[in-house]
């Protein structure tokens, strides 16, 4: 089972795993995505992914309160992101176990902007005593090509991770680049 954070990031992991002979089903659970309009755009991109790749994706409801509870008091980026990764992967593991999957992996592992080591640690911890195992793969080599394909196929492409804190960080970064003096 492939936890999918967004449509474009689903392309390469799906193709890689299906190419290895895995039956792959997607699982979209991302209560971190804000505002709601952004969530809807990313949800629509899941439909584009399904049509492009032929993958079936289970859509889990938008549980914004669960996300707020999980990250409350987490001001440091690594702590906040770790709690967010864990929330989403726990839900993915529960769904995988309830539906007879052997493995869980995530498209979070395709992004060069995410902490691969932290995601791997969380996945290994969640699978330590579970019948479902975490499949760690470094999917980053396919990131750029998948995003080129996504542009060509008309996918919605976001420019931040999903939470309001990441949106603010992105806006601050853009502001710093505009203010650079030569």
C-alpha cells in the first residue's frame, strides 16, 4: 500500500513498485494540508493520478483536528514534521492491516525536501510489532522526471508541503530571495 501525499509525487513510486511486480493501491490521508481549498486541489490531483497511472486510491477523510492535536506545541520543524509523518503513517498502517496488505510505503520518500531518515525511523518503529512491514525506498531519483510528467499531464503542482507552517516558511524563503542585494 502506497501512502500518497499528492498526485505528482505518486507517479514515480507507483511506476517503480508496479514495475517490480507489486500490486499497488494508493491511500490518500493528509489532514495536514491547509487551507481547505488547497486540500481540494490536491484531492482532485489524485483523480488525475488514477487516470494517468491506473492506480486505485482510497481517500480517507479530512481530519484537520487530528492533525492539530498531533502537532500541537510542536514549534520546531523536525518535531512538527515528525509528528505529522507519524500521524499519516499510523493511519496508513491501520488501513493496510485491516485490508490485508503486506507492506506500506509512502510518497514522502520521493521528495528531496523531506527528511528520509526520520520517515524511515517512523516507518520501522510502526512496523516493528505489526504484521505489515514498512518498505523503505529512496524514490528521490525519480522526483524531477515525475514532476515533468505531471506538468505535461496537467496535474496540479503545489509549491509547499501542505501545512500552514510550511506555507509560511515557503513565503519567507521567497521574500528573502527577492531582497538579495548584489
